[in-house]
C-alpha cells in the first residue's frame, strides 16, 4: 500500500483578542507528500485539531450541491452543530442517500431543479452520501468536533489559523485512506511544532 506524508508546521504569533490575551494563536502550515488515488486526490484531505477550545462561527452557510451529475464538493468538512444545505442544480431528478457506516441517516428525493433540503449534524463522524439514481455520484460530509479545521490544496499545502497554545490531538483524514492519522502536539506560547502524518490507502 502506498503511503502519504502530511507534514505540518505550527508557527506561533500573538493573539489580537483581549479576551484571549493569556493564550497564543498559531498558524499550522503543512504539506502532504505523495498521492491519494481518487476524485479529489490530496484536496480531499481534512486536517483538524480535535480538542482545542473554540466556538463555531455563526451564520456560516455550508452547501453541498448536485450539479452535472456530480456532488460538489466531494468532501465537505463541517463542525459539529453545523447545518448543511443540499441543493439540486440539475434539471433532472437526484436523491441524497446518507450513510453512517451501513446505517441510513436519511434518504431524500431531490426531484426539482433548485430544490434545497437542510440537515443539522449533531455528532462527529464520516457521513457518506450517494445518489441512488446515479450510482457514480459520491460525496462525504466530514463532521469534526472543533472549529479548527482546514483542507489541503492540490499541492498538499494547508494553513490552520488561530489555535490557542496548549497540547492537542491533530488529525489528518481522507475518505480513501484506510484510517485517519492522529498525533499529539504540544504548541508552545512561542516557537514551532512540527507534525508528520502517514496515511495508508
């Protein structure tokens, strides 16, 4: 099996918020080395800090569209408690059949172009989405237990901003990987922490 390496660099800088004056904020700057086979390749990798304190930004709109017989995006990361809007932008019938493992979460018909349905995800998890009308269609909602998350770009780079100083678990996840990889990271008030992940397909 091929391996991927996710190399992350966490760089500290002072917080601007007076309410967090005793903490420090960081940038996590990293690179995924290697290749993941699949639709979105390295751009489908989600990197998140599991246990850092923080709150969800209110009013954020998370959308998963069905367009040109494709779910877009292929992977949609959202924090726990987020509401996702499912849209059919095609002039044909779709459905959204949602799974958690083998269990069906919901199965909605999307018969009309422009139709929207909403779902709030209350628990962390990896939610598989299929269209039974078009079996080639697939997507994932990755529900993360934190407001600190991001995705790798096509070159494997990612930036994760504003994480307070402390010791945390940082995880890299991809739907084509055998399992996610997690590393315990101690982020000092001043300095650099380096994180390496190896994802197995």
